[in-house]
């Protein structure tokens, strides 16, 4: 049970939704794709994990992946 909770809490998206490259995390929330250089924002909201995409101006564009 405890291990399961821990896994849930530390869930991370590790594949880029755009190119399937590896995501590298600068911190808990900010991830950058090592392959295409796109940056994403990882948000935990009510135990759902959301991965946001940015547009060219740095605005969050939309959720590209959820878990
Ligand atoms: Zn990528």
C-alpha cells in the first residue's frame, strides 16, 4: 500500500508527447525534452497528473498528456 502511494505521488511523464523523446526534469514541475527541446509543465491537480504544453510566447497552450 505504502509503496503504491509513493509511486502515485512521484509519477512523472518520461516521454515527450510530441516526439517520444526523453523528458528531463529541471524540478518537480518543469520538464524539457532532450530530443526536440520542447518544454512542458507537470501539474498535479486533485491526484491527477497533467502535462501542459507551451506555445512560442510561453503561454500554457493545453494539456497534452494526463495520468
Ligand atoms: Zn520531444
